[in-house]
């Protein structure tokens, strides 16, 4: 379904380049354009199949950046990476940014709002014909924590994603373009995130490839908290991310979105070998 090569039929690895001063996990590290470009190449060397470039932080409580600022952050980085043949995705909720990113060479649009933040987005993606990550989302970061209310999180995420799919299909996006993402941490607390991960098989029943973004998220830091309850800092939760990569890949995820690429690139190969052996091939 994508132009990203996948001869091994394994879970893909999407490496993250946040061109932001304030992302939760790597804010400020790749804010400089040249540093962001270097980091993108580095991630490919480490085994990334796709490099996801974003210019707007979605950490809980974050305020929005202007359209102009977002364009200025991501377009040059995408252009430089794509020009060298790197498969790039753009992490944006704005149709205008998605359009400019595709023109600059992006091969996938990753929209954490699943088309809810900008009603133009599905039409732009339909016209571009690129894969489209539709993530489960209930509202912007400034108040998303108040929306983390579910009776049965897996069923509700599944139903809400299904509605988004119907809408983007009605706007002209084709089935083959769609990738779904349950949106770990987006209007979800730790308990919800674990339930969603355990529910990957039910979410996969929707019939679309699944992308899982657990990397360095707060629920991992909480799981690994010190005896006094202090959460583990994200900088020391990469081993836990890796465990999620292996389990998610084995559960059938199409792609994992991670900050630390090398170990996850190994883990998805382990998961694929394990599956092949189990299938007797
Ligand atoms: N998470 C973040 C940003 N973009 N995109 C998708 N598809 N799925 C995610 O889970 C996701 C995303 C937030 O993480 P970061 O700011 O630490 O990169």
C-alpha cells in the first residue's frame, strides 16, 4: 500500500524528527534545520523505513504554532531528505502543510487528528494519492486530557476510527491510502493505552494497516516509576519502547513510530522471524 519497500513483510519503522522547540520527548534537539536534516539521515542509517517530520508539538497542554511557522519548520527539512531519496512522512494536522510537504517530496501524510482539525485535509490527501495515517483523536492538546473518558476504550476507539474512515472515504481518499492509528496518549490515560495495545487484534479487524506510536510516552515512564512514584524520565524509557515495538510488531502492527530507531529496527526483524517460524515458512 505504500511506496516504502517491505520485501521482508515485516513491521516498518518510522523514525521521528520533531522540528520543534518543545516536543515532549526530543523538543529542541532537532529544531535547527541542519540538525534536523542530519538527524533524518542518521535515522535512515539506523534502519528507519520512513522519517516522520513534524513542526508542531502535540504534547498534552501544547499551544498551536502558526501555519507560517509550521511550513518554515518542516518544508526545507522534508525537501532536503526527499531529494536524497529518503521516504519522508509529514506529521501535520493542516491541509496546507500536507500539500506543501507532498510537493516537497513527502510520501505519506500523518495526521494525528484524522482529518478532524482541518476539514480540507482528506481532499488534499485524496488529490495527492499518498498513504494517509488517520489517528484516533478527540481534540487539540490544550485540553485533551479532559476527553480521556471511556466505558470501553477499545470498542470506542474502533467505532470512532471507523467513522473517520467513512468520512475520509466520502471525501475521495481511497481505501488503499488509509493507515489507522489508535493514538496512544491522545485523550487516553495509561490504563487506556495498555488496553488499546492489548486490543491491536480487534483494531486490525477494521481491515487497515495499523501504526503504533508508543515511543517515550508518559505511560511508559509511569509503568517504570521509582518506588516513591517518580515517573522514569522519557530519556530512560527507550528499552520499554523497544518492548512495545516487539510486542506490537508480533501483534500485527504495520509500522511503529519511534525516536530511537536502531533497536526497534532489530526488534521488528526478530518479530518477523518469529512469525515466519510459527507459520512454518
Ligand atoms: N504521537 C506523537 C506525534 N505524532 N503520530 C502518530 N501517527 N501516532 C502517534 O502516536 C504520534 C504521532 C507525539 O509524540 P512525540 O511528540 O513524542 O513525537
